[in-house]
C-alpha cells in the first residue's frame, strides 16, 4: 500500500488556518473561510445540537474544529496524522479556552466503537488519501444510525491533481459514485466557490489580484457576504470549484 503524502505545511507555516479564518481583515483568506462556512451550514441543516458527539477526521491545526465548537459547543473529537498539527490543536484550543479532544491517528482505523458519533466531518481530506474507500468504511462504522457525515473536496478540473499535495481529485460524478456506495443518496449536494472568482482571486495580474482579494476580504469579514459561498444545484457544477455532500447513515 502506498504511503500517504506527508503534509508538512504546519511545520513550515505554523497554525496558519487560524489566521486565515479568524484573523483581521487584511489577513483572512475568503476562499478558506467559505470552505469552513459551508461545513457549518451543512451541520446546521443536519440538526446538530449542543450535546452532539462530533468527529473531525483530518483536523489539521484545529481551526475548523474551533469554528465548529464556537458555533455549536458540541462534544468534539479531532483526529490528525500530523503530530505537529495535533500540538497546534491543543495549544490553540487551550489559548481560546475551547473544549475538544485531539489525537494523532494514522491510517484508516479509529480507536472508537461502532455507532459512536452523531456527526463526522471529512473536510478537504478525501483528496489526500491513497485509499478513500477504507476511510469512508471506517467513518460509516463509527457513525450512529441516523447520524450525519459532511464531506467536502475540490472539483477536479484536470487529468492530474492541480495541487501536488493531493493524491486524487474528483469530478462530481466520481465523488458521488464513491460516497453513495457507503451512505446512499446525499441529503444535500452543494457546489460553491465559483470558478470565475477563484481565478480572479488566485491567478492573473498581481495588482488586479490584490484588489480582488481586498474586495473579497472586506465584503466577507466586514459585511458578511462571501462571494465564494454562492451555491448551485447539480446541473451547474462545472461553474464551481468546490463540492460538499451531506449524508445520513441509514
């Protein structure tokens, strides 16, 4: 079995997702904020409560976990293969006085019994996995009947992964074919992050890109309108760069 790609960004840049989401207006990343906010929307639509048991798989430096806890005060567990990432999770949660349990977890087996969690979040993780089917099977095992799983990932746009840290990326139909095998038909299927805004935000003339990012940050952080959160139905997925699914375990 091929080894997973070593995610070294935390060693190089620290707990940078916290600054990207919670930082001041000139520091935030509106693209990332929308990635996290769609998870919050789907958890809310899935009926999450204060006493819900939630597992985030691949929690990184804990920034999304922090947002989930801040919004819902649920019983939160985060698993992450990077020891550096887990250290940041514990450090930042202690600094903000949030409550959560974080553990180093490598591979495709969780140290939790069957039917344990009400919610599982797999946010921008499946594209990093050598064997995503094993991960989905394990998520299904620890998820309670009637529990919900949120899965988010970029939409594939080229033959090879656009990001060198990704093992594989998925067209909409490919992701559905993979995930439906384990969870049936999704309750929600969202397509966000319009391609036109993504291109303006990340590519092109540097001066124009800086103006676009400033506009996006101000609209998002100050006025609460994030251009990347615009969503569409299945028929329009080619116009978008991110896909999100909400499933209920039967």
